[in-house]
C-alpha cells in the first residue's frame, strides 16, 4: 500500500511559499538519494521542472544529486528524475515527490509519496484537494508540521 506524508511548511518571511517548498523538496531529494533511493519529482509544468533542475545543479559539489529531466540523460536514467507529464517516470522508482497542484494518477505506483502544504491560504486549499484525491486512491496519509517537528536530514 502506498503511503503519503504531507509536510506542513512553516510561515516564514524569507522567500515565497513555493520557493520554500521547492528548496525543501530538493533537500529531501538529496537526502533520499544519499540513502540509496531512486525518486521522481513530479512538477506542475515544464518551467517548474527546469527550476527544480537548476536548484539541484546549484548544490555544493560534495552534495551533488545525479538527476535528469524526463527524456534526457543516460538510457538507464539517473537516480532522480524530474518530469511534469501525466505518464510519470520512465522506470519504477521508490519515492514520489509531488510539486504539482493535482495528485498524479500514477501516485499509486509508489510505495512512498511526499507532498507539501504551504502556509499560503490559496496553496493550502489546493493541498486539501490533493489530500482528498490521495485518500480516494486508497493511499495511507500522514502529516508532519515542520514548524514544530523540523526535518532531520542528517
């Protein structure tokens, strides 16, 4: 059975809600890559996919995360694949990080799913809809408030 965790993002003055979400998503991608997991980062559109790709390229050299945009890179694929279409990853992966507004129909193909709830009211309403969509797919759901329980990525 698939399991999803929604990270509730703290309300911070630094950066927009989407910038904080994207930064945390990339930190999580690094963490799970270091742990030997393969993952797919699902984006809303091509512009966001390029943005995530750029954030991952800007990591320190000792924290490099091998990644590629869907359809690019080696034939066997990099450990981290970034895409935005309705078909999902090119090969089976352990973990889905969803940055899109909708729950992707292929989410049930992952054992673990990470999603986010921003402090912005409009983004919160969209996240509530995704939560309902995951529940309708039979995915087990959990939440973690990052304001009271920060991520421990060490």
